C-alpha cells in the first residue's frame, strides 16, 4: 500500500478518499495521536486531515437544535456565545480540556471519535441528549450519542464513516445544567471523574433529569439509577443524598494511575450531591433558568 | 515517504519536506535549526514547544508537518525580532521570569499571544493563558510579576532598586 | 519580595551588592538564542539510544546484537566493550556504567547503540536479544528492612543521654512520618554529546558538575586528565538531578562516540528521563520526643530510613545531611539520630534540592505539631520556646554563630501573617463544624465553601558541603588580568537557573572595585577553568563567590601596589591593569577556599561544626480544602528567610519562590507510583507537578544578618526553601480538616481514606 496524506477541502472528498482507501487514518487536532511513540507515529503513513473541511467547521442553529461541526476546537466551543448561552455545561467542559494550546487544537469530534472514557466533553453530550451526524459512503445518518460508544475505545462508526457534526437539541425552558471535572490537578489534567447534569425543575421538583459520568467505566455512562432516584422528587438535602447514593452505587470504577476505585465512587457521589444541592439553592433563590 | 508543504515561518516562505507525521517541533529544530523551541515532554503536557500557528498558540510536538501547509508559523526567534517585543522581553527578565530558561521560549510565545489579545491582563487571565506551560524553577511568581498588572510588580521593582 | 536592607540605586551591569540588575543570560534565554545540550549543532553527529532492563532484578543469561536487524552502520556497545573499570566514579565506583550479568532495577542501562538519526537509533534497539532470568526483587523499604540486607550507609549522632531524658520527660510523644520519591522534572531532559578531537575525549552537555563528569571519564577510560575535556552547555534546570547522572550519560555517549568514530549525542526523552534517572529518597522517619509540660524539648530520638535504590551513588552523604537536620532548628540537650540507607531494586535515589533535609525536617516539624497538640500549645509557641539561636549548641556540638536567625524568621512571619490568631480561629471554626470528632470532614462542610487552614513551619539548612567536604576539596578558582586590563574569572560553576552568572559579576565587581565592562567570565570548560568543585549544596555564592572575591581582590591589590611603588596615582583601573600586564608582572592568581580554623568536624563521631553556617526560614501556608473532592488548593505561602546577605535580591527571592513551589508540589501532588518495580507514571501526564493554577502566591521576605564567613555576608540558600513548604502545608491541611497528616503527598485519595477511617488529630 502506498503512502498518502490527504487534506480534502470538502466532506464529499473526504468520504470518497476514505472509501477508496479504508486504511486512511482520519486526524484533526492530533492532541492524542501525536503522543504516540515515534516509531508508531512514523508508521502512520496514510492519513486524512479533517481540519480544512467547511462542513466540519462552525456552530449553527438548525430547527430545534444546534449543530457543531466535528472539527470545532474546544477553544471555539468555549468562546461561542451560542454554546455558552444554551449549553453552559459544554462551554465549561471546553474550558477545562487541557491548556490554551490544547484547546486551540483539540476538537469535539476528535474527543468523540477517540472514545476515551476520560474525554471531558463526553458526559456532557450524554446529559444533553446529543446525536451524532455521521457521514459515510451511503450518505449521512444520525445516531443518538448514547449508542455510539460500544466499549473501551470501541465505537459504532461503520467502515468509511466520519463523525461530521454533533447535534444538541435546544434545552427545554427551565432546564438547568451543571458540569464538574475532578482532575489530577487544577489545570492541564486528566480526569479522575467527570459529571454532567441537565435537569428540568418544575415547582421545586425534578421533572426530568439526565446525569452522566466519565472515567468511571470503560465508556462514558448515563447514571440511570441516580436519575430514577431523582425523578419526581422535590429538591432538597434528602433528595440530594438519595441520588448521590444511587450514583455511587451504580458505577464500577477501577483503580488506575490517576486515582482509586473507592475515591472515584466517593467523589462521584459527592459531586452529584453538590449539583443537586446547588440546583435546589438556585431554585429557592428563583435563579433557575 | 515524504511530503513537501509551504509555510511561512517567522514571516519567511519555506518549503518544508519530511514525513507527513513528522513533528513540527523536529522540523523547526532540525531542518530549520530554529532551536529556540524546546522539547520538554514530547506529549503535549509542558508547553515548552509552544509556537504560534496562524497566530494561535499550539504545541509544536503535537502538530504533524503535513497540517502546516499554507500556515503562518511563528517561533520565539521570530517574536524576539519584533521591535515591540523588546520591552516585554526586558521586563520578563527584570521581573525574575527567567531562571534556567528551558520553559522560557514556550512561555514567551504563549504570553505574547495573551498580550496581543489583552494588553494588561490580571493574575487570573495570566493563569488561564499559562495553565499549559510548566515551569519548574520560578514558582511562577516572577512570570506573574512580569505579566499581570495586579501581581505586585511595583512593590518588587522597588525592592530591586 | 521585599528586603529589610536599604538598597542603593540601580546601575547597568553588575550593580552593587544588594541590587538586582538583569541576569546576563536573560536575553539569550527569552529570545531562544541560549544553547542547551540538545541545541548544539555538530557536523557528522549521530544519535544514541539505550537498551534498558524491563526487570527489577534479573540475571542476564545472554545478550546478543544482530547487526543484520539494525539500520546499516549502527554501532553497539555492551559492558564487554568497556575499556576500563565498569563503574561511575563518584564517592566510589559501585554504580555500573552498563549492567554486566545482572540488572538491579527497571530501566538500568544494559547496552547502547548509535546510528545516524534518532529514529534509526531507536529502531536499532530491536536488534538486541536479551535473555533474562528474573531473580527475587526487594521493592520497598519495608521489604528491605524485613530482608535485613546490609544497608548502603549508616550514621549515628549521639548527644547527651536520650534514654535517661526520655524516662525523665513529663510527656513522651511518638510519631512515624513517611515521604515518597520526588522526580526532578527539570524542563530540559538529560542530554550529552561526546566526540574525540585531536586525541582529546570531549563531552558537552547539561550538567551541574563538569569535574564530576571529567573524573568519571578519566576513571572509566583510563585516560590522563589532560586528554579529557568537559564543557557545560546552558543547563535547563538541575535541582540535584544533574549532579551525578550526567557522569553516566557522558560515559555512555563517550563509549558510543569512540565506537562510531564520530560525535554521538544521547538526549533522553521525558519517559526515559523519569524511568532511568535518580530521584529524591523516599523516607520513613520515626520520632520519640520528650518534653516538659511547658513545651520545652528534653529528648529527641530519631530513626531515619532512606530508600537508596539499587546503587549507593551519593546516598551516604544524603543520609549524613538528613541526620544532621533531623532534630530541626531546635535546642535540645539530649539527641540521638540513627540512620540507614536501605537498598531496593529501584532506580538509584540521589541528590535532590535539600539532600535529605526536607525529609527529616518534615518529620521533625510534624512531630513538633503533634507534641504541641498533646500539650495544648499552639504551633508558634512550641517553636518559639525551642528555636536555637546564637550560642546554642546543635547535637554535633556545633555552636551557632551570631547570624543564627531562626527566631527572627519566626517572629517576622508571625508579625506579617498574624498566624497564631488565624490558626486559633480556624481551629475553633473546625471544632464548631466537626464537633468532638464524631462528624466527618466531608459531612461537616458548610455549603460548598472550602475549609480554610493555616500552617507554620520553621527550618534551617546547612550552607555548603557537610563536614570536611570543603577542607578535602580545597577547590580553587582562578582570576587573571588580560592584556587589555580586564579581569577574567575562571570557575567550574554552571548556571542552571539559580543565577551565578549574575551574582558572580556582582561579587567580583564589588570586590575589585571595577565595573561590569572590566570583567570577563570563562565558560565552564575543564580545559579552561580549574576544579572549583560541583555546583551543589548551596555552596556556589557562599564558597566559590568568596574565593572569587579574594582572587579579584588580590589582583586589584597587586595593581594598586605596583602603581603606588611607581609613584603613580590610581586612575582608571583597566588602563592601569593593562600597563601592569604589559610590564610582565604576575597577572594570574588562584585562590583555594580555606575553611576557617575553628570549623572542625570529626567524620567518625559526628562531632563538631558540620556546616560553616546555616540559613534559616519560617513559612506560613494557607490552604483551602474542597469539602466534596478533598482536593487541597494552596492559596498563599509567606516565606521569611534569613540568608546572610542577598547579593541579588531578585534572584535570591527567586530561589525561595521556586524552591517553595517544589516543596508544595512534593507535599500535595508529586508521587512516583511503582508496581513490581515499574513506573506506572513515567509521563508528565501522570507524574503531576504544579501548573500556575495549582500554585499559591508566594510572598518572600528576605531577612539579612550578614555572615562574616561569606562574601559580603552572603550565606548559601538555594536549598533552604525546599525544607519549609511541606510541613507548613501539612499543618494547614490538619488545621482545615482535623485529619492527621503524617505522610506525603497529601492527595485527595489519602485524605478521603483518612476521613473514612477516622484518622483525626485530637482537639
């Protein structure tokens, strides 16, 4: 197989190149890929650059949703007034993905396709009910983001498919969001636990809640037991404790070089509890929006 | 296999040839002998290899050569030649922002990008901008003094007199 | 940063003592022009790579290199190719240049290759076949202690009658304190280039001690001293990590250069640097302390265990300094310190800023806090009651001189921070939140407000080599008058960031009464400069600076006397000096540091003056602890340091700022994680050092009590700040959380476990 490095200027061209050579490695910000040992890096001879494709760039409003191009950098995401306004949890996540230099290069689509369980933005996508627009030889298809990660670094991308856009439904009125990364230090860190929340509060009670966590399982996960424990409950300390206990109980984290399973379970519960207390406090102050 | 890309390095058009996945860091240091850009970790963690890529600070150890086509790249050597950088560089030295000098080029490049966007940043803004640049010598105090308007530089300048 | 000494006006160049002119290497460093080890451009340069052991302990049953599997031209070197003894000459030569028959730690160098490119050299490693037969490995200090193998080094200091004093004490407090490895993480990784030039073996690279490298090359290659030349490039950070290791990497580069017949560079990547190079010794320190009810120390009994790793390297002297600082900066009539360095099958631990003293002073400061709690005293009072001052005797019998500034530091840091009132207030606040200890820290938090805590530490650091080191070395510096009348100063000291490139010119200018333009400083190149000793042990300004002052002062005196004898009035020095040189008068002088007669030390009995003097410090740290994550954020550290005289206050304070952050990183974040002797976190993504976001504001106040033995009153102080940060932070965390801190680093995981397990301090 001959070596190749393509830098297509349209999505069609990218898809066609990938169809012609399924061995091409799609790359964008390269913030994970380039960390490889030099011998492995130099063995990557057939690469497909996704950073110059207009269809993969930009953040735009569509009917009932916002679509974010896969090659959008975290810097652009964090700076976007639209994202900050509608998806503050995502904007917050974007601001804690590495330092400035990393944010300038790392892309949302890369975070998704790279499928690390520690990807900071991924629990947010779960909590916000994101869908992915995948582009492939047969055209584009939409896939609920929750069905994308099949296992540790395994995804539902079909051969020849690329992540083209991330579609986030406009949050219903009254939705509150929260994001918290517990990392190995205060900046430029890999997460020990990441938690994202989106909830709709009506009359002091939780009408609907999505809770998701990263770095606690081989893939980012929705905290279904915690959500069930929260649904319909009125906000307050008791509910917060109950939901936190459910969250800590439903995950099976591991010991690794960054943290311990015990601590991860503990801190996940604490963060969930704090998020619910904060929502309650904001609600009581009339600040929930 | 190798590719050739055309990029402006410190304002000068260059044809750069190498493996498509060669690190911009190595191309700068080895092909162009621009050794001001340093390698501190090779893994995107320390910031010592920071350069400006179309005006934005990026880590040159994580940029493959073939993505550099038609890009503007500025290194510490290029910034150092800008006449308006001189006062900043002098202030950086005077404030104690430099000790061993290995992180310094990366910090200078990142700080310069910050000052281009915000002429008088405060400590919080400097911390935000430099969170991806590790320094092991200064405790960051000298760097904050050199860059942040509210870092207490005046008091210390006085003491230095 | 402020100093309490009135300072005079700024001048260009090396300003007067006590001013802070821009460092002369500053502009080259901010513009990228400074040449570091991996920046040297040499024609025909090849690159080396190192084959390393994957086993903690194994016999090498077979080692083969198959040239057919390596890039063409590759040269390979194993222990069989060594021209002389297989040992790095330091204190002795027990550290192998290349493993021969057995490997004793993961990452130990087994063989070397050189090839035309970095990548080719890496690829060539695959051409080796090694058959290892794994052997039982001792991986921790606990296993080493249980194995009862002979220690790598021991020490004992006995002063008074500790057992009797403990028996008679009102209160006896016991404690055991543990600290872990610390990796230097100089931002420039180790790198060295070697080649042969006109029959001379040359090594150039990043190092603290050119003559250590020189000595090791002479030893291993069996060459006469004048056929080995060592040059230091700009040094991108050292902190002790480039004290002994550059000798090994220079030997490797030199072996490859000889084999390849061309220049060869070994430049470690970060992964390799973390795995293979030395680290701070992990320590376990046990205390039994006797006190009177009022808090007066009556007996201090300390047992120090250090993990030396697989080879002795500098462990014996690290242990010595650890033991000499184990009783802290305190007066006590009965002291016993017993120390051992245990061998483990891990990479050798060696020099790191502080050299054993941070470990033992962390333990002593924690023990003082524990004693204070037992007696119902606050941290300030117990320290103020016991701090040693002028005229007091240390456990070796050394009597402190007039410059002993511990009490001054303590009082000043209290005055500036209001520590004691704040500490008491936060103790009360915690008691209110957590009751009598039945409420966990995590449950007692109020809202999301972080818990605040403050902590105080008092510390000292022996300046210069321990014991008779300087007397044995009698290290010279040279100065000479050039034909144009300028003075050239020659020393082997390297500027690894600490700033001797700025401080030496200040000292020389002041001592000779000349200006910057009248001075030249030779590069640290063994072909040019005399062996003025290593750039270590906080000795550079104090010892070498002192010798520079004498040397240039002597030249000035000669010129002045020559002028006077000729009946001429002194005009511009340079013109006069040029005429002096032209007249063929003796224009060179070599000065050796001579320790004062009174400074005697008995190495066998550990009696006498262990250090020429001490620098002193007191820190107050303020932290916030997140009640949800148990993460500790250091908010501010106020460091008051007594340094004799700050020649260049900006750089002097810079040492305190940087050293304090290294101590805070060691206290909170930095941890080497090992499994089966392998590093789990051999990357900067996983070995965590502080970013600017993890860093407290560091407020430095320099106190100056000029010391008669140092140039213009200066004491060595580069390592001092490493001693104070960790105990101050630990106490602050206790103050905030009520959780007992006897181990570093204070990670959230560790705090969580302590809270879960109810490990609380009393009160």
